[in-house]
């Protein structure tokens, strides 16, 4: 298996050529409209508040860093966080579609990590499903009056985990188990991706809270523009 | 800031724990989760052949790790430039 390109292909996204091409095409078609919506959203937000440009670049940079860090997990294998939740919490899910896709494109072209044919599917899991999960959970947590810190933590942790649940689902749909069907196959892929990801999701949650704490301290005006304020009655974690 | 230090220490401990747990086991190699996924795919569909190969792969593990380090360095550089800019702004603007 490792001899296809002559060396182990270390990475956590769906590997180049590993989705049958109708599947690869389908995920690309599903992902494309989100990419356009993301570009529009960035354009609109920058037009409304030109001062948030720097912060926007920083959340993209954060995703760049975190997805380069392959971390050991209790399962004895490695995976990496995605870093897209920070931007989704601050700017909503759409801008991160663009940021996440850029990270995936960079890794597919220069690192043989993920792939061009699987870019649509990987973008759907990391750049669409992950940020959407982060945003929904953050909104729910804030609505239930959780303090900012725990809200950010939950959003980042579940967004990270959800990304790899979606990856497992995509692989299970493409490769249903001959005996047990989709469910058996899903269990196998979840066992690899999702279980490995649990401690890394916690790490991403913690790091995202650290960054939000720093931004609250030094860039409260930008966060206020985006509607992010520390909880009036509680200190942030 | 004290909270942040506690959070960072907690994150570091979570990453160190697996190394400690598995340090004496020979069959644990901390390979990428996708390498394992490839094995499962081969098990489910032994006849499956990837129909496309990476346009370019780093010629060695060293070059690959350099590119990963560059990715992290570029991201951290931009991020910390922004943070420093914000810190200076909040210090001198008021």
C-alpha cells in the first residue's frame, strides 16, 4: 500500500485518487456553491468593516498553522486539527470555506496530502461542515447563555471532531462493507479517524480559547464589530 | 493571562500523554490516520486502484517536513504579526 508513491503518505484527508470519480465529482459540485458564497461573504464583510481585514488574515493563518501540526493521539496514530473553528466563530461559517480550501489546495499541491481529485470532498468536510458545526454550536451555546470561553471551546472541539466524522461518512459511502454495508464500513472509518481525533479536538478547543482570550484583550474593538463580547456576568475561561 | 497558561499546559499534557502511554510498545508507530484508512479500503475493496496520483510528491520525508514547517511558520508569522500589531495599537492608541 505504501509503495504507490514510494513512501508512506502521511495525512488525514482523503488521499489522492481514493474516491471513485463519480463520488469525487459529486463532492466537488456540492462544495463549489459554498466557495462562491464564501468569497462573497468575505467581500461583503470587508466592505462593511475594512478594519477587520487583519483579523480575517489572522484566522486564515491560524488554520494554516493548526493543519500543519500533526499530533500524536492516544490511539497510537497521528492526525491534525483543522483550525477553522476560530474564523467560523468570529466571521460566520462562510469565509472559512475559502480559507480552509486554500489550506487544502496548498497541501494537495505541495505535500501530496489530500489531493486534487478529493479536494471537493475534503473541502466539504474541513472547510464547510467543520465551520458550519462550529458556528451552529457557538450560536446555541451563546443562546443558552454559556460564557464566551466555554462556548468557543465547545464550538472548536465539535467542529474538529465533526470534520472527521464527515470524512468517515464520505469514505463509508464510497466503500460500503461487502458484508455489513454502509454501517459496518462507517464504524471502521470512524474507529480510525474520529477516535484518533477526540484528544486533538480537545487540544484545538483549548488553543482556540487561548486565541480568543488574546483577541479580547488586544482587539476588543474588532471583536465588538463582529458581535463577540465577553459574557457580562462571567469571566472568560 | 494566567488562564491562558493553564490552558496551554493542559493542551501540552494531552499531547504528551499518548507518547508516554505507548513509549514501550513496538507496534505503535504514530502513523497518519489516513495510512490506516488506506488499509481499511484495501480490506473492503481489495481490487480498488487509486485512479489518480498526486501531481507532485515531496521527494523525501525531509523535504516533506520542510514544507510542513514552512506552512506552520508562514501561518504563525502572519498570525503573530497581527497580534503584535494589535498589542501595539491597544498600547499606544489610548
